[in-house]
């Protein structure tokens, strides 16, 4: 039985003691991926590339020139570009499309000698909360194969959960890293909007999308976030502010002032055991000398509607480029220009993507623009202002990540309202543009995991990670 690693420090220690090298490490991950094919986490494994990278990095380790991620094997979500490799956003419309360039996040990982092992399955164009919307079938939760892994970054979450790689990248638009992290018992973080470049991330909703990592521990999370963060000339929305030494400063050295929102917790939709565990953590924090106060956030009922009005509008605009003309899928039944557009998009997009394009086109249309899109932008501003005001008084906001544990595959796929409400606790952070993390701190009597979410002020990743480590170490 090959050793299963859950931290880069462990790997580095064994490399230094000649217990393992990158080539052996990659081979053991490739074996595990093969053994766990039934989970459907990977759409493609970059076997030869990963082996070649491992060999080159072993040589760098031997001569002392290896980067800070040497020994880290990473999977990337199938909406993150990697030059010379396919990227399809788990959609038929991008079938066999090969990327001409690498995303900035991938470039930065490779520059520090991370090994990219493959691309992971996801909800088509990152639209979904269960990973059942992929053109290539659902991903299965490794803890219980009858359950969903969460979405849209389900494949990336399961890849880390099942130890098919050490860490992975997902993307988070409304909770697509944090909710699967909660369902798969791993750590998932959405950085501040603009902290990580979106260059090379296939767009769903450009003012929300952020690349975020999945890891087993906070140290690895801090290190990857530090590596992929920072200004980028290819993304004008990417912040140029200096990236702090996230991985070198994970000590919490002060008593905190925290809050949670009463309406979030005293909510009939929240599972009783998730609620009990949440209050248990609150009481523990109080006992440790931190101040925790209950406050109110009056916009809870507006979060999901605002999120879906704005993101579908942006999706309608962003996905217009997939038309059967430029690249990707083109219908073989098309006979002229109009039928090429109509049939390629009808046959190439899945049901959920078509639904969101239609919704977005509707809210942007003349006569409805002011009633929906313009109003949605105003409500977003109210949500952001209220969130920022709360975080000016408190260090962090605590909430559950999801109202419940993973549900059965097929259980909710025909109930759109129920599916959209999966984002109830995760939509606030992207609407406000702030960082948020899901920590695997809950175990239900049904044997399934659930996460606790921590939200911090904009560009507060340093403090967020230090507090997260404190919570993980004390629970």
C-alpha cells in the first residue's frame, strides 16, 4: 500500500529523507486515479506530461533550484486553461477544444514547480450546485457514492477528498468551491474578488468568478493562494496590491470580535445537527475568550434572487461567443448561418446552461432591464455596504457553509428553486466581493460531513487563514 499524503510538508520531509521522489509520487497518484475511475472526478489525466514534469523537478530538487511547490501534485477544474491541453468547461459545445495559452494561476503554479496531473469534471460552465450538470456525467462523492459532491467544482473537491492529488483549483462564482468543500470534508476558499487573476478562466459571470484552491490543511491553502495571487497585466480587474506572506504568518495572537446572523441560524431550512454544531463552536470561541455577538442581516431573502439576476445576465453575454462559428461544437445538421447558430447552441449546451442564458437574456432585454438587472445592481450595492459595515465592527462573520449534508444524486435535479437555494449561505461573499473559506468542522449522525464558513473583509486573507488554522487546530 502506497503512503497517502495530506500535506506538502509531509511530502517534502520524505523527499529530503529519500523516502520518495516526484516521479514515484506522480505514479502513486496515477494509480489511485485509475483505482477510483468510478468517481468520475477527472475528465482527462495528463499522464505523460505529469511524469515528464516530475522527472524535471526531481533534477531541480537534486541541484537545489526547485520552487516552493516542488512535490505538490495539483488538479485543475475543466474551466481553467492550460496551454496545449483540452479545456471544455464540461460542455459538449467546447468538445475537443485545446487551449492556446495557460491561465495566470496555472502559470504561477508551474513556475513554483507544482505538477498539473489532470483536469477535473464540473457542472457545465460552472453552473450548478451538485455536479450533475456536466455533459460527462455526475461526479460521485467518495464518502458515499450515492451522494452528490456539491458543485460546480465537484471534481476538484473529490480529487482532493479521495487523495487523487494533493491539492486542486476550482472556481467560485456563488459558492462553487466552498459548497463542494463542505460536502467533501476538505478546505475550500474563495479569495477576495481581484486577488487572483481571472485570465484563462472560462467566464461564467465576470464580476463574481474567482479561482480558489482545495486542500487538506491551512498551510497548503495559504501557500497556493500566495503563489497564484497578485496583479496581472492580462486582467484589468486583478488587484495590484502586494500579496502578504500568507504561508509564513499563520499565528493568531489576539482575541477576536466575531458575529453571526440570527436569521441565518434560526432558519427552518437549516439542519438541526448543523445548527447544534454551529452553536457549539460559538460557545467554544466564547469560552476561549473571544467576543461573539448575534447580529442581523436583513437582506438574506434577497441574496439568491440578486445573485441569479446578475449572474445569468453576465452568463448570457459571456456565452454568446460559443456559437458554432469560431471553435468548438458545430451542428452537423446546420445548412446556413442561422441554423448553424441555432442548432449548434441548442445541441451543444446542456439544459441548465440554456436555462440561465434565457433567464439572463430576459433580464437584460428592453423593458425588463430596469426592473431586473438595474435593480439587481442596486441591491448588490446594499448587500455589499451592509456586509462591509458589519466587517468594520467585527473581525469575521461565521455561518454554516450549506444548510445540510450532501444529498442523493438525482434528488433535487428537477427542482430548480431548491437547487438555486443551495447558494443561500455562500452567495453573500461573492456579491460583496469578500474572501470566504469553508472549514470541515462538522460530522453528522448520518455519517456525512459539513463545513463551517468564515467570511472576512476585502483582502483580509492573511487574518482569515490565521483564524482558520486556529479553528482547525482547536476542533
